[in-house]
């Protein structure tokens, strides 16, 4: 969310080389458009990370089941000695576990940012930005203390339960809708 001088230069170069328009300046949270964009990017990053981590976790579980069915003696060896005694299978297990762990680190980092920006949004009282994401008639349902509790304890579940299509704006809109749904 905060862009160093070195990153800013790389982004400008990327934009010029590929004709892209990635943001290369810091966000001004007093500017409505900047805050909306920041909320969208932070929320969508978190939503994406939950999706990716979920997929790799499902892959890990499915792969374990495949080993159990197709290589039962090797699978049993995992519980006995921590290895299948098959280098190829062990390498695949290790790679999947490393990928799952790495994505969990990125997920945790994105979760902190998402939690913080949504708390900031509601404590800043920037109503125009809040109304951009949440319908006016549902705003009165939101209790700030309960919002904090939901963000602290249910944020991953909100993403797991919501519709996902990989679109930044849709991810944020669906997250906001699912978040407000916890108050109904």
C-alpha cells in the first residue's frame, strides 16, 4: 500500500513499457477516490489470497488422499518415519506444503491490512466512501464494536462464504455485502 521510491520507479517503467496504469504514488486517505481505491485493492488482495490458499490447501488434502489410495504402503510410511521412501512423492509433498505455508504468510499479511483498512474506514467517518461500498439503508445496522469483533474473528469466513470472480471491484463489493450480512 505504501510505495517506496525504488518501487515507484519500477512501476513507472512497467507502465511505460507495457502501456499499463498501475498506481505509482502513495494514497491520500483524505481524498475520496484514493481511499476508495485503497479499500478496493487491499480487500481484493485479501480475497484473492484466501482463494489461493484455499485452493492449495484443497490440493494438499487431495494429494494426500491420492497417495493413500495409490501408494498405501508409502502413505503409511509417512506416519511411521515421516517419509514415503519415494523421493518423487516426498518432493511433491514438500513442494505443496511449502506453497501452502508461503501462501498462508501472504494471506495473514493481507488479512491484517484488510482488517485495518475496514476499521479505519468506519472510524474515519468518511460517509461518502462508506456509502460507496455499503447501501445507505443498511448503514444503521452496523454497530462499530460488533464490526470490530467480526473483522477480528470472522474475516476469513466472510470471504470463504462470498461469491468470487477475481474482479477487484466485485471482490470488494461482495466482501462489503457479506460483512453487512453479518448484522442482519
